[in-house]
C-alpha cells in the first residue's frame, strides 16, 4: 500500500500537533466502524515509541572551573551508560471543583487547575570497574552538602564557587529528553521536554555483604529530583539540535571500528600457520613432496 494524502494530514497545529509531523487522518482512517477500510489502512498504523534520548545540557557549575572532568563524566554517564530511565515522562492533570446540582446528590465538575505532574527521574546503571557510578554520585551529593560539616562545595576554589552565589545551577544538571519516532529524524520527533534542577538524592546502598560462595554484579538505581519544562518552543529547540547531529545518517553497516589487525605475537599461528606449511610443502600447487604418483 502506497502513501496517500487521504491517509495523512499536514500542518495540523490546530490539533496541538507539530506543523512538520505526519498526522494520521482519523476522519477517513477508521477501521473499527462498519468494517475494515483497506484503502486507508496507513492512517491506522500504530505509533511506535523507541527509547527516548537523554541529552545533558548543563552540569553543575561548581565543576566548571577546576573540576571540568567531573562535569564531563556526569554527562557521559547519564547519556551513554544508563540502561534505563524512569520518571521522566510528561503527564498533566486537570483538577476539578464540585458544585452540587439537583436533589440526588450529584455534583457538577468544573475545571479548577491544570497542573503538570512533577517528574521523579531514576536511572539504572551497571556498576563499572573502580566503583565509579556509586562513588561519583556520592561525591556529587557530598559536594552539595558535606555529611560531616553540613557545608556546601567544601574544599573547592573555582571562580563559580568563590565569586558566585549558591544557586540551583551550582549543584544541579539540566536534561533534554527527546522522544523520537522510529525513523529518528529530527523533524518527526514525537515530543521533547526539559527536566532541570536534576541532582541525585539516593544512589542506593554501596552493596557490601558476605554471602559465601557468591559473587554479585552490582546494578545501581540512582534517584534524582527534577522540575519539568514542557512547551512548543522546547520541541523546536530539540528539532534544531537533532538536525545538527544528523542522527538519521548513522549507518552501522559501515562501521568497521571493531575490526583490527591480529595481535603481533599470535599472527603466525592458527590458519596462518597451516597456510604457511601448505605453501612450504607445495600442497597449494597440487603436487606433493612425498614423491611422484605411481
């Protein structure tokens, strides 16, 4: 079945959708009415949600001067090492107020307040050599407030510590969350939002235990706090950012980085050795050094 204009609409901002999105034409694409409508099946194609993309836009400014590597490591961990993120979704609720009507105790609901549900970001990491994941988050929290002195940013001398006030940006990160569609093309993203004021509140236990005969691979579940920002303008920022990355142009079928030359000290072993012996014995030419055939 081919693409048809009767299946999709464009420039449907009146519906709250993006002007660049392909929007299913539900006016003609219904398949659950009288019966199937084969000519407009494309309009009923289910939307697929691949994993969201997480981009760290800003790391704590207390690391900007003499601890830049800390900021870089926070970005790397969050963007490329988290196995999963939860609590980063967009959800809104329309609260209502009741007004009694009639004599049978029914209430008439009227809109009261439209609110966003505050996110509760949680990332899952596999612990790595050096216990980096747990130690980094523990240090981040200790830099926010030392557990012994109750002081913030103790022992730091950077300009962002000594010459600026202690504010949200001092200790928190900002995440851009992008929900792409299955094509990963920038102009077709399903949505995007920002979670700011992100900092760890609970990295979980270190994991020390003694169970004879067992060795455990540690998984870290790190709880963060956050504040949700969700507007049409943020979506456009995300689109422009993805356009600059050209993510949809990546083709792993052309990736040869995992292939390298054979290690020197084993290069003459295995099949290479067999071939060398074959050539030495003239097997490859069809004759034998054992003598001529009778």
